[in-house]
C-alpha cells in the first residue's frame, strides 16, 4: 500500500495543503473577475483625474458639486408638496389658498431645478468622458498596430473589432453610470433616510432600509446569474459576427464554390446559439423585474399603512402622508434601474477587461532602449547562419547564409515551403531571427528602430491589398505629404499613368474594398507605384508577379526592372524565368541554401536549380 502525502490527503478531502477548503472553479472564476474589475477601475481612474490636465479635474469637481446640489433639490421637493397639501386640507380657500398656490409653484420650480442641475452635470462631464473614450480608443488602436505578425495571424479580425467596439463603449458607460447613477442613488437614499428618521421616527427608516437591503440583495443575486447568460450571448454574438465578416471578406471564394447556402447555414448556426442565449436573458429579465416589483411594492404598502395609521391617530397630517408616498415613489424610480445599471456596469467591466487584456498583450517585436535609426549607406543585406521557426518544434530556416551587395538583384528561389517568404518577413522584422544575424550595412536589424527599418525597405507583395479609397490615395500612401506631381511621376514609372488618365474620374477613381474593382495587374502596378513613391534604397519583391498571366507578368517585370535601378533588390520568386537576369540566385531547399550563383552557372552545375528550370520550361 502506498503512503498518502499530506498534500494529496488535503486534496482528497477538498482542502488545500494549508488546511483551508479548496476553492471551486466557480469561486476561482468569481475571484478572477473581481480582480479584473478592480484592475479596470485602476486603469480608468487616471483618465478621470489626470495629473497633467487640470481642466479635467476642475470639470470633475464641478460635476460632483452640481450632482450634490441636484440631489439636495430633489430630496427637498416633496417638502413643498406636503406644505401645499396641508395648506389646502387644513385651511379655507381665500387668502391662505394663495399659500398653497405659492407652495405648488415652489414644488414645480424645485422639480425643474432638479432636472436642470442633472442636465448641467452631464454637460460639464461630457467632455471628460469623451476625452477618456477617445484616448483609450487611440491607445488600443496604436497598440494593435504594434502587436506582432504572429498575434495578428492567430486572431480573428471580426472578434478583435468586436472586443474594441464593446470595450470603448464600456468606458463611456462606466464613467457615466458609476459616477452619476450608483453614487447619486446612495446619496439620495441616505438623505431620504435622514429625513424620515428626523421628521417621523426610526421605524419608517427601518422598514425602508430592510426593503432596500432585500431589494439590492435580490437584484445583485439575479443579475450575477444574468451576467453569465449575457456573457454566453456575447460569445455567440462575437462568433456570429466573425463568421459574417469572414464570409464577406471571402465573397469571391464563396461564389466560386457555390457555397452561399453553406455560409448561410454556418451563420444561422451561430445565430441559433445567440437566439437561445438571448431568450434565456430575456426570461431572466422578466423574472428580475417582477421580483423587484414585488419587493418594492411590499415595502411601499408597509410604509403607507404606517403613515395611514398615523393620519388616523392624528400624529401625521395628510400632507405628510402624501410626502412619505412621494419619497417612496422617488426611491422606487432609481431602484428600478439598479438592476439594469448594475448589470451594464458588470458587463462594461467585462468588456473593458477584455480590451485591457488586449492592451496588456506584450509586443513580441520591440525596439531596444535608445535604439538608433538605421543608416543605409549602400544597402548591403547579409544573413549569417540564420535559424528561425514559427513554432519551436518546426524549424523553417536552418542556418541560411547569403549576402546581397549594394545595388545588386538577389533572387531567392525554391520549392513551396522552403522558407523563401520567411526571409522577407525577417528582413522587414515581422519576426526576429532565433539564431544567427540579419544585418543591413553592418547594422543588425534587431539593434535599430523598426520605424527607420521600415522606411528603408519597399515591398511589393504577391497580392497587393488596397484601401477602399481612390487610386490617388493608394499611390500617395507610399509617402505622407506627396504632391499630385509626385503621385503621377510614380504612376508613370510603374507604367499605369495612361490607364488611370483614361478613366472617367482619373486618380479619383474608387478601387473598392481590397481593390476588387481593379484587375490583378492593375493592382500590382498601383502597388509598385506606391513603393516607388516611397523611394526606398532596398526593394523586396515577394513573388510580385506569380499571380499574373504571362503577358501582364512581362509588362510588370519591365516596371520592376526600372524600379530596381540603383537599389538593392531582394526577389522571392517561384517562376524562375522572372529572375534569370539576377546578379545572384540563391536556391533554398527545406530551409537550407543548396546552391547559389548566376543563372548560367547554376544551369552548368546541373543541380537542383537546373532541375527546377527544366521542369518549368517543359510546363510552359
């Protein structure tokens, strides 16, 4: 028989090694959510009270002052109502009736002032809330752009946009309702409780306190349950939204395979889950509302019976009876919103927690402290024994060494999966090499700033993706502040100016989402023009013509040759005919350099390059 350790014995009895009962999964999740909520509040607080913006703090203080004034006026309003009723009930109609009229007017003015103060409070605070929303949205947007390529290829764009959208909306809701709903409600309840205790007796306060305590307990308990249902509904909503965006982004593919019904079925399946979660959420809301009504009505009846007995005994006036009723109704209105406000605050905290999780996502590729800018003097690119793999268990590049001298055109060829495009990604520093080094003019790309590195490299990818704007905008994207003459010059160099000039709207022609209104060749030329406008000393062509027909490819090759003049060009190619004129051809196979030399030298070697060349010639 094996001996049982204290730790295992504690685990088997549902206790931790310290003797305390072990937490359940639900308790652990609740504690994590509580910590997440506290983290969100700590993150948001500086936006309400920034050290470097006195005007924000002044607005917050004035908003709180106006808030207190509004609550004092609101709580005092039923006093005028009581005076008016007593004046009408106890006295005649002649002179003293004017007192009742005056008190009624005062009652109306007090109500109007209460509303006015509330609106003034919102007007003062709105700039604070909108500034916080804008700054958080900008911070999130910038952070997402600084996250690594690895993160973006593993995230779903639709789900990501939903997290940002809900998180930013949650900021405004949290700032407004946490400060101007929960706080004012507590203040109002305290003031009413003090008035009931002073003007009547503690029994009224006791009944009201018990009613409110039971009401709050019931509301929070049911809302906790509803938050879980709401989270399920949000998950289904995110899933459905992702499927919709994914399908629309791949519209052509859906059409090619006649998969409209299949896509509709996928979307409907996701919406079915959303429907079920939404139904449960609505059922639970009905239960919450009815339960709240039962509790508050019972409290209202109890207090009004006590007041009615007081009137009958002569200890209370009719006006005081009406005033107590007014206070109870005044309590009921904000309490009715308590469940909604609490649920929305909880949901806002969850949504913002997801957004702050995103903000805390570390950037895999970051600049070293005080990193200098890249200084390109000639444009020499050198890879020395570079090793890299996207996953630890699968190495893509296995000790690659090559040198591209200034002004040379270096072609990297090989079969699919040999690691050609990976070299381009490492050069642009979408990823960092895991061993060896990659340098430009003797400067390791890991030691310089990413912005300066990106400025010195122009890329023409296999599939040029354009913004849903005009042709002119897409070309001008190559250099901020480019003039129309610069744009047209780049278009001429890319041999697309005549095509654009022949269009009815010229450079103002919209290209559609992802440039779908243009052909593959036209998109590539716009991409080349954009890169030429950037005017970088290093040019990376990542299978820039492999998706084009032979005639278009020949025309674009001519444009690319012109673009490469005076620059160091790194060409990643599948079609060997496009790189036959390269100064150096490097043949990759399974992540290793197996051959390198000129086109003629490699054919004479009759090795892997010659084998690929003859096979492609035969296919063509």
